[in-house]
C-alpha cells in the first residue's frame, strides 16, 4: 500500500514539476550566485558539511526549494532572507547555473558495517519500519529524478543528509494524523528538507 502511494505521488509530481517550468539563464545565474558561494561553495560545491551541495541538482527542484524558502514553506531563517531578495527569474537563473555544475566527490564516512547497512536500506528499504528504498525516488546512483522533482543525493555531505532525514522523520511523525495518504506522502516528500 505504501509503495503504491509513493508511486502515485511520483506520477503526480512528474506532472506538476517539469523541466519546462524552469527557464533560467545559466550565465546570468553564475553572476547572481556570488552571494550563495559563502555557504554553498564555488560552483555549488560546499565544503561545509552542514550546507548542501547544489551542483548538479535538478533545475526545477532548486527553483521549487527557493520558492519554498521565500514563502516560508521551508523553515530556515538564513535562506528565507536570501530568497526574499530573489525574483522568480533570479531563482530560475541561479538554478540553471547550479544544475549544470559537476558535484564534487565525498569519501564515505563510517565503518564498513555502517556503509553496507546504508547501501542495503538505499537499495532495498527497511521492511520492519516500512521504509521505502531510497533508490525508488533518488535513482540507482543517487542522481535523483529531475523530471519528478526528486533531488540528487549522491556525493552530498553525510551530515547534511542525516539532518534532512531527521527532519523528514519528525515531519512524518507530526503529520501521521492526516487521512489522505497520497496527500500526506506528497506533503512529506515536498517538505523532506525542512529544517
């Protein structure tokens, strides 16, 4: 049942978030991204583990996240302040720039046992907690599914990813009383990075 809801939410998101929604100018975005470098690094490759790498993320996903920061749907005071100064075109340009950058590699952290457990959950999920396999939304190599609005997770900082998973779990716990399963899954996936 849960997998069916995830698939339905994926199909819905594919129709709502399409590459045609983002019409940015990457060259203009490079200039406009100068402010972003302080936290997100040169070409979107943050060296600060608590700030996400933006390089290689889907254009529509980045635009949507900036819009959510601006509207307050995503709760982050620093990003809300930055996004409040951006026009829709600025967001599209910045997203276009970051989407064509190459993400820098990270070396895996943790013991061999932890890394293997993470791989198993990523590929197969965790049946006892009804956790869907990450691969379903984020792709075989963590490249994301840009046309469906699912972000890339490969080479992202472990610390940032862990903080977002914790935020996602807390959001999920707080919303368990909702009656419409598809709406709940869609809300949770749209807000997975709240925090």
